[in-house]
């Protein structure tokens, strides 16, 4: 018991203050035990940054696709080329040969 009293008397005055103790307990609780603790917030922030990068990528892809669509709808030569390359369409008097490369 004497050791405990001696330990308590050797502590700095601010540590003995009940508001400091309450604040310290609150800080520890918020950092480690609360459902909105620091580590969970950091994980959520990292996930948000990753999702924003993904969103930016898809926005750029949508813009490129819209430009291609506009180009196809306004230019018949590009539309014909697209139909021939992607859907293997042909004119009545043509033959199409599809070459498939096999890898060993």
C-alpha cells in the first residue's frame, strides 16, 4: 500500500487531474475501441481514393466512347470500316477470309 501511495505522490500534478484522466481515457477509446476509430477511417479513406480513381478512369472511357460513337454516326466511311472490322460484315460481291492465329 505504501508503494502505491508513494507512486501516486510522485506522479505529476496534471496526471492526477480528473479531467486529464477523462480526456486520456476518451482519446484512447476513440483511437482504438470506437466503431469510427482511426484505423477504420484510414481504411475507408484509402478505399474512397481507389474508387475515385476508378470513377475517373470510367469517365475518361465514356468520353472516348462518346467521341467514337459521334464519329461513327457522322462519317459513313468510319461506320463501314467499324462494321467490317467488328462484325465481319461484307458487301454482296465480296468474300471475307478470317485468319485465326494459333499459339503453340
